C-alpha cells in the first residue's frame, strides 16, 4: 500500500527539499530555485490527484463509464506558465539587488543597509 503511493512520497520529498532550501540558504538565487522546486512538487501533486485509475480521456465513446477529470491538468499548465513568469521576475529583481548592493547574500545586504 505505501509503496503504491510513491508519487506522493516524491511530492513530499520535493516539497520539503524546496522548503529547506528557501529557509536554510541566504543566497537569493538559491531561494528562487527552492521556490521552483516547491512549485514543481505542488504541480506533481495536483496532476497525481487528477488521474483516475482505469479512467478514460474525457471523450464520449460507447461503453466508457469512467472518465478522468482534465481540469487539474489544465490548471497546472496555467500554473507552469505563471511559474515561469514569476521566476523571470524574481531573477530580474535579484539582478537589480546585485547591482544595487554588490551581493545576492541576505547577510551582506542587511549589513550594507544598516551601515547606510
């Protein structure tokens, strides 16, 4: 039973890895990568939940009574597009922070703000 749900174990592993990267590292680029890993785990979770065992694609044919719901998959395609856009925005902000403070490390940025 537990091994049959391996995709959910992968989701938990990816989610905790991304969360750890966001919390443990002070580098802003590593934080963006951690957020992307976290987002990937959420996408995998929704796609896994949208799959119905022995379900057919939602195309009306004779003799099929069990269909898979396409809505989670469609929503996750939208989430991927939004994720790419927010990643691009986050990386452009990291570039501006690097230009302004000369570093992408949180501690260096905080010490420069306090000394100003």
